[in-house]
């Protein structure tokens, strides 16, 4: 465990098994200096236990950085359930997961991630108090919210892309810009809607052909294969599916000027950040631009004020502008600047 390549001084890694429900899960808490670990629960049919462990370790570490950069009073935590959510997800499994979360005594607070629905969180809430993302509300845009963090994530990525366009082209207006979105699920589709409304030309891809066609029908998007959308000649490549979109197979084919999307862990390895900079491609650090969702669910732990939450999510663009300016001034990669700022905050308890 301690020699695992993705183990980075994690405080706690908890393996849970409930034979009756079939639960096999892992919870990882990376850093709790700022407060209890906060991060979503993911359910996925992992190829192996090793893959699941690598995922939860990388994601929990990313949440430490994300929560610190978002100014939240939380450390980084994440949980994964091993199994196909379409066939193995049951109320009893989710209640067993809740008991596993509860066993940590509040050191980890869970929320929604891929493969898990708000309805599942309600099952968890029967056996643990340490869950968020359940409150229904009406957002500042008038959209009815169920607690799902996807709308807030999409808003943050949209405004983050505007900051990127401003840094590269001098104007943050998406009108007339070409943007390739890899993954049009709950976040990617909302991002496509916002960019289309702003006048962008969209290219989309998704492993579920129906999702891509839906985006094409609704927004006039061009559908491309998942395996080649990264190589499209566009202004922005927006990875909005699973992590590792920038990897050894894709890095040389990138022709976008900007990489900015909602996915976590977009760089399969840290050295790909340098490769992007050397190629003249601006990279928006993933845990900065996609923090809208965790900002939203963290606010649900207290007195939720939609207008204030929306303002904090929109301010992600200002954080990126600060990072880009410092990176340019000091000859650094944006993720190097973001990491340094986050690590400074992680060493100190939140106010």
C-alpha cells in the first residue's frame, strides 16, 4: 500500500466489504488540515482492484488541492464502490456504504460523483449523517436543483473557458470559437448548452452514441469519434469524461490552443503539463476549473444561499486569471502555480 505509485502521504485508506449487500468499497482521506475530507462517491465497474485503488488515491489527493484552491474549510477525500452501477446498485448496498462512511466519525463527508445518483445519497443518509448534496433549491438561473453538483460544475467550467479564451485570444467571448467537448454527460451537456447559447461552434464525442447525437440535435454540434476528438483543429479541447485524456497516445495529436474541461486528473502523468506548455497550449488546471460542484455541495452543509454560491462559482475565472498571470510572469506551467498555492493553503487550517 505505502509503495503504491499514487500514494502521496494519505492519512487514511479504508477498505470496506459487506457480504450481504455485495459492497466492495474504498474510502481515501488525503489531507485534513483544513477540515474533514470532502469528496464525491463514485461507482464504477473497474477492471481490477488495483485500478480502483489508483482512482481513489488520485481523486482524493485532487480533492485536497481542489478544496484548498476553492477556499473551502475541507480537506480532500473520495470514495469508490467497485461494481457496475447498472446491475449492482441497490438500496441495501448504498445503506451499507453509508455505514462505512459513518464508521469514520465525520472525518469524511461524501457527495455525488459518476455512477451515483441523488436518490442513492438518500439511501446513504439513512445510515450516515456525513453526506451532502441532498438539498433541493432553485439556482440563480431559475433552474430547479436537486442537490446534483453537475449544474454548478458546468457553470464554473464555462466561465473558466472564458478566462482561457481571454488569456490566449484577448477576448473571453465564446462566439465564433470552436470547442470540442469529450463527454456530454450531465456536466458536458450543460456546458455545451451554455457555449451554444454564447455562439460557439461545437464538436462532441461520447462513448454513448445517443448522448452525442442528442447534443448534435439540440446544439447543431458535429459528432466525432471518441478516439479522435482530441485531435480536432479547434480553439478549445474540453475533456469532460473520465481522467487521463492527456496521455501518451493523445499528446502529440492535440491541435487545440487551450485544454480546459470538467474531467478530473486530465494529465495522465505530470510531465504532460510541460509538454502542453512547450507546444504553446494553455492548460486550465482541472481541479481549479471544475471546482463548481464541490463549492455547491460544501455550501449545502450550512445555510445554502444560491446567489452567493453562484458568485463563488463564477469567481473560478478570476482564480484562473491569477494563475495564468503568475505562470506567464515566472515562466511556469499553470498547474505548477496552482499546486504551489494549494499546498500553501493545505499546510494551514481554514479560517
